C-alpha cells in the first residue's frame, strides 16, 4: 500500500482558495484538521479533496455563522458575471455526462433563478459579504447555492410589511405572485422553481432564517422549523 500524500499548508490554501491564516483557524476549530510534523502543518491530499466535496457542509457553515468567514474560491461568486460563467460550466458538465438530457435545461433554469434572485434582491444591501456560494457535484447529482444576504423575510417585508416570521415568508415566496416588477416578473421567481420541481424527478431543499422548506416531484411544499439559523438563504437541488 502506498503512503498517503501530504501537502504543505501553503499548497492546501492554494487548492482551496483561502488564506493560510484561515486554514490555521479551521485547524484550531476542528473544521479541517492538519497533520503536524516538527510543529509545521501539513494536510493529507485526500482530506483536501474530501473537504471540497462536502458542498452542503461548507455552504451551511458559511451561511449560518454570525460573522462571515472565507469560503474556497472554487465556490465563491462575488458577482453575477462570475455566477453566469460558472453556471455555463455546470451546463457543459451536464451535457458531457450525457445522462440528464431530459432535465438538463430545467436544472440550469432553476439554478440560475435561485442564484440571480440572490444578486437581484441584495443588490446594494448585502449585510456583510456580497456574492454567493455555488457548488455542484455531477456524480453525486447535487447542486448547492447559498448567500449571506438579507433573507426571505426582510426581502418580502418591503412589499408585504405585515409578514413577521420566516415560515410565512417562505410560503409567500414559493406560492404567491407578490409583484409584477422585476425581478419578480422573470418567471415569477421561486414560484417558477416550485413549478418545475413538482413536475420532475428533482428533490429541493431551501432554508432562510429558522425555517426550511422541501419540495419533491408530486409532493408540494413542506415547511418545518430548523434548529440552525441561516443568515441569508441556502438551496440544495438533488437530481
């Protein structure tokens, strides 16, 4: 059996797209533990690969922390142009896989809708870090998006000030046409996402604040209280 490959903290930071200081903090907190030799940090190469594949874990950590931390550059889209570029790459990856032709355009459409919503509704009003988390694993059939924006409740309160909890805000966001103004008019936002999920073999999870929502093919909205609070929004698409 060949010995497991070790890489330096500098190379690990480069692969993950974060700073060396961030890796030191992650090691101290137990988020990504280093191997020490002569008091110098190293990482098993396989651990870095595994970490990069934990899409939902990384996204939840980033979206739920009270103070923002770095996320790997691999998943960070600081603006809509970067997001659209990576969305196109995902589309090409799906095409090459040649296994999802029946839902390919739909996966791209709902992913684009969710990502664009984050940028549209938080434009100029990001609480701390602008931009979104966007990662996908074609082999695991999973797409994950998250942001540290204002969240569903605060966004909808601009138009419906009577809303006072995340449960009702989620219901409204996915079932009611609130406004004819852009970006709401573009496919009716999350109502468009719900419509696609209900008719296709796709599982969908969405959370904002302290409530989460699930939709599956032929199984409409199920909203539940969550133990974890999300600063903005997180969406997980499984296909």
